[in-house]
């Protein structure tokens, strides 16, 4: 067996394991721990966000770039200027839903 990291083939020479496989999340901080910290920030700030007139709800989601974020649901677009762009360093995304009425059966 050769110590070369190249393999010969009829189609040319190929480098063995040019890009090693890393399972998703490998080499990154614990994804679950990050999610728990974000959820804790949401819970600490939910009352203040819900107190903004026109905010219909608060949840967790993602930015357009795939970063975890706090999502604030708004009655209309005029409310957006009163919502902070970030909370405890986490981005805040807004979604215009209209008024949300909860009916209990």
C-alpha cells in the first residue's frame, strides 16, 4: 500500500478524502444549547414585545440567511418601526399577519 494520498484511475489521479466528511453540527457549539439560549431570551422579552401596540405574537424562527431569530407577528406594517431590530443580540424578524383572534372552544 502506498503512502500517497492520490489514487490512480484510468480517468486520472484523484486525491483521497480531499474534503473530509463532518457530520452536521460537528465543530460547532452545541446547537441545542444555542436554541435554548434564544428561547430563554424570547421568554424574558415576550411581555415587553407584546406590550407594543399592534404586536400580535412572538415566536422563534429564522432570518432570510438561516440564522435563528425571534419572530414578532404584527397587525400591520406601521408597527414595524416600533419593534427593535434585535433583542439581547439576537436578530428580530417581523411578519405581518393582521389581527389574530384566538377562539377557545
